[in-house]
């Protein structure tokens, strides 16, 4: 299990991307958050188990019906200390 930081590029703001992704993450019981960034991208920080990584990426790639994901970049966050019991939308 690792904490990851994902940056999602494309048409991902103003198209209910955060809502759809957060609902899917809550159903799968992931821990973390999703938020819009000022540059038009979306950031996701989450705890992901190695065997769930492909499923997690698939959720990020799918998004909402109105969204269009062009690219996803990610990095492992070492020594992450987050206090969340679920998956939340941050504003």
C-alpha cells in the first residue's frame, strides 16, 4: 500500500469529474481526496494497494460522461500523513 498523488489533465473541471470520481472511490472504500487546481487540472491524493492500482487508474480515466481525460501523471508520496477515514471532495 502506498500513498499517491495524481494530476489529471484534460476537460476535468466544471463537468462533474470530482463528483463522479469521489462516488466511485467511496464505493471501493479508498481513502484520500480530490480537488481542483488553479491551472485547470485536478489533483487526487489517495492510498492505493498495489493490486488495485489498475482499477484506481481506470476510475480516474473514466471520470464523468462530460469529462475528457487527456493525461494522468502520478508520484508516490513517501511518509504521507493524512487523516481521512474515506474519500472526500476538497474545495
